[in-house]
C-alpha cells in the first residue's frame, strides 16, 4: 500500500480529525528551492487518498506573507537589505507587476506547485489577520503569555523568556518594521511596545515607543504560536511538518501543545516527514543551495517531477542530484516501471505511485502501449540523430509503427533529453571542443592527418549535419582509409576521445572556422 493510502486509512480509522481539512504553509521570502515542493505534494497525495477512500477532504495552502524578512535571497540582498525587519507584504516587489515582495515570491511558488498538480486553495495570512480572524487567538495568547512560556520551557527545555515577555509583535507606527518591535505591556485592549535598535542582529529598530491595538492586522503572533493559531482559525485537522520542525521538542510539538492548551482546539493529525537533498546537502533558498522550484519543470515533465516526490519514502531521507549524473534517466526508468505496473495491472503499490503522480486524472489503461526509454532517446541525440531517425530506431524497437499518442511522448522526451544533455549529463554524453590540442591527437598517423586536411575542402558552409556526414564518409572511401580510423582522427583531434557522436553533427556544431583552425593546428 502506498504511504498516502496508509495515512488516509489511519486517519479514517481513528474516527478523529473530522472534517478532514488538510493544510500546509510557506513563507514567501525568496525563490523557493525544489525541496519546498515536497510538503505541498505530500499533502496533495493525502487529500487525494482521503477522497479515493470515499471521504471528503479540503486542502488549503497558507502563504505566510505577514512574516517579516530576517534574511534576503542572495540576488536581492544588496538592493533590498534595507527592508529587513519589515513584513514581506510591505516590501516593494522586484517586479512592478506585483504589489509586494511577498506577492512576487508567492506567485512564483504557487505557479510552481500548481505545475505539479497541487490543487490547494491558497490563503493569505496577511488577509486573515487584517480581516480580524486572528483577533480571538491574539487575545488568548496575550492573556496566557505565562502559560505559553511554560509550554516553551516544558516542551523544548528552553529557558524562560525575559520577565514581561508577551507573544506578539506589532508593526512600528514610525519605521513600519515588524521584526524589531518588543511588546512590554498589555491592558486587555492595547499593547505597549518599543521598536528596539539592537534587539536583533539583522535589522535595526528606530527606537520609537507607542501604544496600539493588537487587532485587525496591526501585528502578528510569533511563529510557533502563529502556527497553532492558524490551525484553529482555519479549522485545520491534518498538517505535516519536515523533520527540522518535527524533531522531539521542536516547533511542531510546541505548536501542538499551544493549540490544545491555550486555544482549546484539538491537535491536528501528526505527520513528520524527511527532507529531499540535492547532492547530499539540505537545500536553502537564502544560501543559494538547490534547484529553484520554478526550474524543476524545465528539466522534467510535470508528472515525472511530481513522481520524484510521490515515489519517495517520506520516512527516509532521499537524494536527487541531476548534475553530472544519470539521476534523470534513472528517474524516467522508475517512472516507466510504475507506468507499466499501472497499465498492466501489476504491483499495486507501484501502480498507485504512478496514479498519484499524475497532474490530473490518470489516463485510460492501454495494454501494449509503447513507452520509449529516455536514455535511448538521449543516446541517439548525443550521436546526432534527427527526430525522424530516432523514430525510425524506435519503430524497430517496438516492432511496429509508432502511433500518435506514442509520438507525443517521444517529442516530449526529446525536448527534455536535449536539456539533460546540455546541462546535466555526465561528460561521456557531452561533447565540447577541447581548449588545447588533446595529447591523443599527437599520435595520429600520416594517413589520418591527410584525411583531416581533406575535410577542409569538403566542408561547405551550407552543409547540414546529415550532408556533412555523407561527405566525411565518402571522403574516407576516396582516400582508402577505413571509416573507423578516419572518424577516430576527428574525435581525437577535437574532443580527445576515440569515439563520439556522429562526426557530421560534431563538426557542424563547432562550425567551419573552428574546424579549420583545429585541423591546421593538428596537422602542421
């Protein structure tokens, strides 16, 4: 049974967590990396599994756009560093199409998760606060500040906050910063605050002191209290968390306790899950580590990108490293196995993985449907085969004519294979002209050098890779040099290898000017 179905079954069997309201959230503080898509896809699968089991499920996704900026993505640090401490919703957008930095990054992330079939209704935290929907929980938090401190200490073992600490921050009426304000008094209607110049290292407050109502969006609760408050305000009954939050005594446990003991709301279903790593490292938007979420569907078709997350065991750390590896061809192979299991009614768990990986409704089963291997297509492309030639090869593998639906898959895989070859394939799949004459080229025979010199005469500017390939082959016959030795002379001279893609494609890629220059160097 797939992990999503196991979770749905456990939730339903418990008789609790009704109505089934699945939720997830993200702070739009920069361009999200692909690891940030794991949570939304996990919650999407759980919601689908609940519905497949005959239960109703609601799925929302909160954009924590009220949060203040305490760090800035590398590409925006210099220009936007002065806004640190302000709510992301109040920081100008790098793109004039959006009203704020929060809107700019949120739109990018929502587009990214939508591309993977995440069907959640989007909720703005800023709007919830400004609509007054948090007013009740804000009052409860301020009235119970001592109890919240006790929860922090009991659950996490942390030291008590300073005397008079109150779990709230307001937007400074003078400098508009949120992350630098400290609340030091609460009279049941208003809070007294100071915008502290040295409270944090990443922003400086203006020193202003004032008194203001905490309601209606004038400020917000701190992260762990805010998380629990969202559950009560929205009605969330199911929300998971990555292991950084879900470790014993962490923010997940603190929020769960505050939810029950302060807000009087039943704890949501607890669902901890592991990270997905890139090249063995945890991804970080602020440090520039990891592939950006919006780039994932540039290197993978949407259903296979979703499969990356759906197929992972959420209780075990997984790793995806496309750079210079066979990770992408391997992922396509795993997806194809799941597709075949679904199509032919084999391996229920694998078939279900395929089903949950689909962006929309799974396709009708077509026993005998031919799925071309991604690595075969990539291999043909690296050798300079045209689309027609690739189709011809696949016709032979299939043992029959490729039909229209299969052709659509081939065209899609050709598109992504080109991206892989250009950006992520290991060196043996990528062929670039060497900076210097390869050492191996110094061992060419006089016969091979003669062949290279004659290439200059037959290489015409108007040649296509195909016509040049024919000319190169005919030239070897005219000179009486075996084609294998002739083409080896080209590969050794240009890429330092004894083999490579079609020679006509290779030289066409380098162009006549570079080709002539290299031949003159090698044969002088």
